[in-house]
């Protein structure tokens, strides 16, 4: 602090104290610490090294910009939240002011820094209450280097003024020895060759050993990958201007943190110097704010203030309170942009990191920056004034708060109705105020409540539902995270009064989740220290969970099975994350593992679970990531490693309870019966899986990955398949609108995800390391704002990214040469299509060594003239130069196009599967495969004629040279179907028998997806489809095998290798060989007892799958590769024996591991 300043002396007097307590009640640390300074102010303060706040003539003053005319003013605080303009200063939003008050003479000195010119102001105070200009003078050749690094002003004990800055890597000053009338002509170099060209400075006068000095501190701008440091130098009054002693080497660091260009400095009455800083970079555990102290003997100390990067302060500011002989440390939290402060006793700076933080400026939805605090000492009478810019509302805010803490309030017995846990309750809270300090003004004073942990406090409520001594409140705000309620008292309360606060049950406060004795806290704007109420008791709830819907998968008797259990919590069933538990009791015939379980999930989140096989119960702890409310939906998933179905057919129930709702409730009945499903659900997903031209599946790092939407949060996640279960691993979009398309670059461990929505299109780039994907820094990148979600993404062989779409009878594209950081403007590929709507897909390939992009399209079926088309583009050609091969594509005969298309490529051949409009009879093409040879010749091959697939997809097995096509059957039976043929044998597609890829009783499937990249025997083939009946995605992992090289009938390797006596009594095994499971399909022509058994090659019975009466028709039975005890069998050959009446057939099947 500048020695020329007169120190505030502690004042006494009841009148002043009462007046100031009234002021503090307006803006004290309460429901909303701080308030708008004036509606005309503009958020244009600067770094905290400049002081724009001071106290004079029993009033607080501040320097702020008026938004109406862009002029700076000195504003006077008249109390009760009212500020008034008092003195006009210069006009420019680029000005930055630093104020220095000489209390004894009533003189105010200002330095107005600017990038072009700096001006010094000298003002005097008029007893009438105004500031008058004595003179102004420019300080030549000494502007800011920029507005983020303003100058600072100091006055030595001998009266000399100093102005400091950092410019072009030099610490510089100018000096005036005549009260600011004239200044040194050229900048005085104090220190050169700094580490950074920019930085912030602060300065003050001090004494040591009987001598007077000016000290200047600096903080260099933090730059990634570069060195930045804090520094301090001092100058003896009267020495040559350029003679300075440098103590920068004495300022140390805890670890690898660097300096930053944010600091504030002050000096106490004993000439100890304090420097509050913000650091830059460094590893985990280094301080984000550090307090340095230079003792009056010249030694330096370093004390951490805040370690957490999230809680670290920007705009650090420091002031001294003489009432408590304390430092007031303040700043703006980086994570939430609200201001807070700590009070640290001088001499106990080591407690700075553990000192409690208190809100200083806070309003929901607002963001503060650039604190300014007084240079002068403050005390318990005048209080502490702070100001800061509110960037959210573009104005200035302030807070005048007490530095001397009043005693806490006293809380009488609290009454709660109802006192059951999780009940929406009525609270009656008597609060006794302090006789001397507890008065609260009506409409200004606040009463604050903090409810116990896990109490649910609403984010907003109707104020009239809260009363104070029977009078409804007009203003009540809440903080749901902190469980706090801030009530502006509607009545005046005199110190010693009892304020009975009643929070009606309709206000929405819900009791905590656990029963027992607890207490709440209360404080007021006059008595800021929270106090606890006497204990009150909460009892167990009497509500229950709803009856659960149970889905075993599979449902085979005596088979290991996963269980999905869905239910709702009761009306008072809210559970605490990380603490409360579920209890599931299974029927006696269910087999169960014992001890800790893995892969158990609650609402898709992994959970800690323990099984007790003797009691047939599983206890599951609510994951920390899952928050619940009363009546919320819960889905429990227990994997097949934990449970084995009862060995007897029948209807079963299990029981569910929670640690909150302890009554066990029987589930809805679930059936244990032969499993007839093909495919399995991705638990926790929705069926938003369109479109088939987009690839949402890929294989990398030994795992399959899928982009799918979560049923819980409706966000899009990247899910990982571990061979048994799908797990959401990474949120790729917080919006429900996108429909992702994925392009994999396996060689560089990169994946690109296009996120086209209905209002914006973004691109993610992911990196793979350590078995997991992460989003690269700086992503997502904006692509465009086209109103479509049907876009496709392709990565060219040159590394460029391309996106394509159709709109208004036109094909469009965009290109990026730098991984999506910058995109070209949309360009037209082809116009004047035959319909306004079309679907596109694209692949990269080569023609004669040249990298080419191939773009296919399928026009919508709104008229009979619509067609399929294809264009190609050399990647180095201009974006609009495309060669149209559409005339070379044979169009289906007797029908026309529909906008269903999916493409793949291998060895520079192109495969394009389509769906037509249909109609025209039993021989009309419904689905077809277009094939383009590497030489450019096009052919078309029918896939289906008698019925069609919607959303067809193509995939390529390059180990066995097999082409797969699959989709969803149109019509009443919307099941997944597929065909496969050898490469080159595309003419046999129509005659190739259809395999079922997805089936579940009467469930309906729709959108399909598969990998855009070729697959191998090492990866196998993962396909997926949306189950619209169950609103979830289903998957099927197909084991890849070769097909016979025949030129005759279609390949039949998936048929059982055994005698089939007639068509009605036949069996098929698919896949075969298999791992880990296969499906057996057979038909019978009349009701009969059927026995389906598996034997090893020694004739020993391994498993009985069916032994019961069946109705005529087709039947499906899965075998999961396990024996009758539920244990996995070894690799090898097994015999299937099917007995129907007096007929028997056998077949061989091979299990490969």
C-alpha cells in the first residue's frame, strides 16, 4: 500500500453501524451475493491489478463506463443499492482506469491507460460531495500494449508518481516528481529480456530499515510450451530512475506451474508485501492460485490458495481488513464464473488453502469477470466494496459486505409434516435473531436455509409458498445443488425477534432419502454464520416400487441367462446415488453365482453388486452417476454370468425392493420356455437408428463399436461390445437430433463421426489409445447448417473428408483437407434430379492409380421416372468436376427407384444394394445389387422378387470372399433377413435361400446398419437393426465361414449336414461352424412330441434343448454352447438329434473357439 495514504482507523458509533448494516442487508452475502450496480453501466472493467473502488467522505465510490454514451464516470454509492453518476471522465470503451486516493488531502489521482495514449488525472473533492478536475495531462509514448494488459499507478512516500507497464518483453515505467504535471520523456527500462512480450504489473510503496521504496511486481503471460515467470523489483526513493533491485529469483514455484498475467499486490501496516497470483499450466496438484509474502525483512514465502483447476480463480484480488488484521483474498471461479473470497489472518497465511470460500458475487445464469477491490485498508465499519463485470448481462455488479462476523442465529425446534423419507414436506422453522446485530429490513434483509444432504430442493418455487411470521414472501430463490433457499423477508425484523419461516409442502422440498435424526442450517444477511437446528427425526416410507417387468435372455430352461428388470420407484422412492441399494430375490429354482458380480448395470451405468446364492438375492448399489427422483423409471441389467434359468418350463415371479422402499414387491410373471429369438438387444438404447446409408458400426482394437442413442439421457454414445455385453463408453452428442455416420482410419487409430441433425452438422474426430476412444481437443467442428440428418461421410484415399446429401432435386457435397477443421462451401454435384428427395452414399476407390470418390444416389419413389445414379470425382480435380455414369446403370425393369441405398467397395470394385418401388407382380425386382467392376462396367442382379427388404445393407467378407446383403422384410412380418454369395457369384443372389438375421416373436424390426469397412474372419460381421416394438437396437454377431465354390444351386453350407427325410421335416443350423452360439430351425407338419438333443462324438448327452409337445410350423431353437449344467463345452464336433414322432434325423455341427 502507498504510504502517502491515510490509514482508516476503526470507527465506533451505533448510528453509523446501523446505517451500514442496512446497506449490507441490500447486498450482503446471502441469497444472491451482489447486485446490479446501475442499469446504464457496461461490463468493461479490466484486470485486478487496477483499482477502481475507493472510500471517501463516508461514501463508497467506483469508476465505471456508462453504456448510453460510452463515457467513463466516477459513481457514488448512496446506499440501499443506489449508485449515481458524479464526475464525467474520458469517453472511450478502450480506456482502462487505475485510481489512487490520498485521503489526507482529499486528492484523487487517476491514470487512464489506452493503446494509443495514457492520461493522468488529478482531482480534488468538494465538500458538497463532488469531484472536480484540477488538471489532466497526457503521458507520452506510454500506452497499453493491449487492453488486456493495463497500466498501474503508484505513489512513493516522497510524493513521486510512477506508472508501470510491460511492453515487448520489457518492464518499463514513467515518473513524475511534480504531482503529475510532467513526466519523464522516454520510458524508463527497469528490466529487459523478459520471457514473454506481454504481462501485467502492480506496484506500491513500502519501507524497510528506515528507507522508503517503491516495489513493482509482474506476471508474464502464460503461453503453452513456453516459460513465464512472476517477478518483483524495488527502487529506493531518490535513487536514479533506472536503478532497481531485482528479487525475482526469490519467487519460487511448487512444481511445474508457470506464471500468468493475473495478479494483485498490497502492503500491510508493518510493510509486509502480499502478492496474490493466478498460475498457468503444470501437472496435477500444483496450485492454481498462489499467495506470495515478502516480509519486512526481505524474505519471501509461498502459500497455495487453491489447487483445483476447476475451482481456481481468475482475476485474483487482495485487500487488507484492519478490524480482523486479515487478508481478504478474492477471485472468480473458473468453473462457474461466480466470485468468492477467503479471509486469512495476517501471519497465518499457511491456512490460505484450507480457509473456507464464501460467495461474493453470484446470480444463476450469470458470469463475472475482472474483479476490482480498494487499495485502502477496509474495516468492520466501512465494510468491503467489490465490483466486477457481468459478461452475461453486459453490466457492472457490486457487493458491499461485512468483514466482522456477527454471531449466528438461534434455531428453535423444527417441525416437518410429513416426516417420512422422500416425502414432499411442510417445514416450520423458528429463527431467533441477535438483539444487537440481527435486525432485517423488510424487502431487503434475507433469511437463508440449508437443508441436509440428499434433501431435494427445487431449482425454483412460488415465493408465496414461503411465509415469514405468516406473511408470504415476494422473493425466494434457491440453489438446488447446495440445497439452499434464500428468502427476502417481507416484514421488518428487529434484533431479538423470532422469525417463524414456514415452507409449504407445495413448494417442493423433498425430505432426504435416509431415515434417522438430522438437522438443517439457517443464517441471515445480518448474521452470516450458519447455525444448526435441533435434531428432527425422519422415518421410513410406506410406499413401494411398482411390479417389475422381467425379461430373461435367453428363456431356455436350465440355461444361463441375462435378466433385464424394469420398474418404477414409488412416490417416495427417490434413491441416493452411491449409497442406496436394490434387492432382487429370485425364485427357488433359479441358479445363482455367489459373491461379487461384474457387469451389473443400473440405467446403463455399471454398478457394484453382490449375490447371495443361499438366499437367491442380489444386492445392487445405486451407481454414483445415476440420480433419481420419486417415481423414476429404473432398469436393472444382470448378465448371464450371474444367473441360470429354472430347469422347468413355467411362469415365474421375482421380488424387488430398495433400501428406501423396503417392502418386497412381486414382479409381473415371466415365462421360462424355449428360446426363439435371433439377435439380442443392446440394453439401454433407443430405436433411433436410421439411416442405412450411414454406418454406425465398426471394428477396431479387437472390439466392435456402435453409435447408438441412450434410452436414459437421449444422448448419442459410442458403445463397446466385449463379447458378451454392450457398454456406453463415450458421449458423442448431447443432442437427440443427430444421426451419426462413422468413417474409420484404422492405420492412424482415428475415427471420424459426422453428426448431421435438423439444424446443425458437426464432425467429431476420435483417437484410440489403451483400448478406449476419446474426443480430440478442439472437436466437434462445424460443417454446415443444412436441415437434413441423412448426410453421409467418406474419407478419401488421399485423407480428405467429404460429406454428401440431396436436397431439392440437387446433389451437394463439401470437402475438408484438414480433418474437418475447415470445410469448403457446399458445391453442386448434380442438379435436376427426377425427384426433390433422394438418398446418397459414397465410397473411395482408385482408377488407374488415381484416388477417386464414388457417389451413388437413389431417388424417392414419388413418380415413375425416378432412377438410381452414380458419379465419380478425382480427388485433386475442382470440387464441381464430376463424371456422371448414371446412363451406364441398368435400371430395374417394371418398377422404379426408391430412396434406399447402401454402398461398399473392395479391390476398386463397387457394390450398391438398393430397394425399388416394387409393384408389377411376383417377378418384379424388389431388391437388387449393382456391381461396378474395377474396369468401370456396371451390372444389376436381383436379390428379392416375391417380397422386399426395407433399409438394405451390404457388407464384404474379404477373408472368405463372401458378399452379405441384409435388411428388414416388408409387410406384416418385419423380421431381419439376409443372403450371402461368393464374390463373383452375384447372379445366384435371387435363388439363394434367405436366412433370418433378427427375429423375436411378433416384434417388428426396421432400420439396419453395418460396417462401412470390409470384415474378416478375425472380426466376424456385426450387424444391427432397430426393434421398434421394444424401442431398442438389436445386434447379431455373425461368424464368417466360406461358401462352396459352385456354379450350380445357391450355397447351402448353413444347412445341417444330415439326412432330411422330407421338406416338412427339415433342419437348418446357422451359423455352422459357430462360436459362441448357433440357431437350429426345423419344421413339423402336425402336433407332436419333439425332442431336440445335442450329443458329443462319443455319444454322450450334452444338452436336451426341447422335450415337449409342439404345434405344426417352423420353430427356432438356440444353443449357446453350454451343457445341461450351464457350463461351456469345449471346441469340437457335436451331433444334433431331432426326433419327431417316429422320425429321427441327425446332423453335425462344429464349435470353434
